[in-house]
């Protein structure tokens, strides 16, 4: 059996490694143990200091290979994919895992295309067969069935993993490993497009994949201004606001808030669906939430089939009452609002 290396493609922003990287490392470590192979982390970013690069080693990586360059602060997808594909060709890992976040969903396919290998997205389970192939299990047909996929004839084997489907790898300062810094290869920079500026957004509203509580609205919200009700509920619960595709298409919410097959897959502890009918594309993005609460005036809405708790009624009567009750509970418990 070719042991190779099990690699995690780390996510980082503004010099900080995203916690979701450490979740993927838990999965990678399990696979590496099955193969008797080392687990490594690859990074491409800017502003990564030594302490930040050491953290994956403390969490179980035998090596961290990084391109740490100022040019990557505002690099395009094409440039980042070129650099990481070049790194992978040189290191030849057997397996590459990344988080199925917005970044992972665009970067991993670009790398897989450059390497001419397969990619399975949004995996819920990973295992190794007797021949050392990665068994990649993911929902299919809108989440009604699961499919197990493998790539026996090409390497590396690549997969993205659902966020929050594993705990973060534990940190142990006694662990040791190597840090390898690679140069930024100017010839791999893709200058066909340049990023001129970023439009900032409120991460508290749009970072739904890391939220433990999500309050989502759909067409039943009727207009953009009514999303303030959802924002109040999310604020009181310490959560984020999500949306159906219909609500995003109507410009009531931003695309980073979209939940579903064409948006983001989320796995919060609590998902509250308000005025959402329950189209199969939306259900596929949230049905693995730990607890689902649905509010809809239509008793036959499909969302109720996925819900643990359902409230049939007018959301414009229910949400104000819920918000007042939450506010009262917070005040009585002494928590700040």
C-alpha cells in the first residue's frame, strides 16, 4: 500500500488560520492513522507569523508547508490555485482534504482541474478501503440518499468536508514538527484579472458556516425590511441570519447568507426556518442541523417534514412574541442584550 501523505489544505485570512482547518485536521489524522502515514498542512497566505504556523503542528501535523507572501493578501483565485497546485505536485500527497466552506468550494475544484484528478465535495464520512483508496461519502439527490465515491486511478484523492462535522484537533505544545517556507513564484501569478477593492460586509450576519444558531428567512418574509425581525431573533440568540435562494434573488439578503445547494451547507446546533417552504435545494443545505424549528402559515409546507419542531401560524405575529420572550429571559438571567 502506498502510504503517501494525508494533507489538509488550510484556510487563513489576515494572518490567522481559520478554526475550520483544525476540524479538518481531525478527519485527516484519522485517515493518516489508518494508512500509517504522516499528516501535513499546506497554507498559502500573507502575514502568517511563526506562532500561527506552529499551531497546526501542536494539533498533530508533522509538517507545515507554507507560502507566506505579501502578494497573497489580495491574490485572485487563479494565482492561489496555481501556487497550491505547484506545491502539491512537488510534495505528491496521497490525499488532500479541505473544508467545504465558500473558499474551499471554489479553490479545491480549481486545484483538482489543474492536477487532473477527482474531487468529492461536501463529504460527511471518510474512510480507507483495503487498497488504500479514500472512500468519500456525501449526500446525493438533494440529501435523500448517500453516495460513496473513490478515485482509484488518479492521485491525489481530493475531498471537502462539511464544517462542524468534527471537533477541532486538540492542541499539545509538546508536539514537534517542521515548518517549510516556500517562495512566491512570480511566474505563477495570474494577472488576467486584478482585485481593485473589497466591499466589506458584516461578518456577524454573513458568516453563517461558523454560527451555532442560524435564523433564516424565505419568501414569506415579504420584503427586505422584515428581515429586521430575523436579525433581532439572531441577536438575542447569539446567532447569524441566513436566507433561502428566493430571498437572496429578491435582494432581501446577501449571497453569503444563502443556505442550500447553490449557497452554503450549514450544520448549526439550532436552525430556525421562517417563511421558508422547504424546497429540496434548501433542505440539502440545512437538514443536518442538530435541531430544526420551522415557522410557516402553510401546514403542508415541506419544511415541516425536516423540522423537529413546527409552528403553524403568521410569522409576523409569532416572531415579535418570540423576541419579547427571549429578551425577557435574557434580562432575568442577568445576561446583556
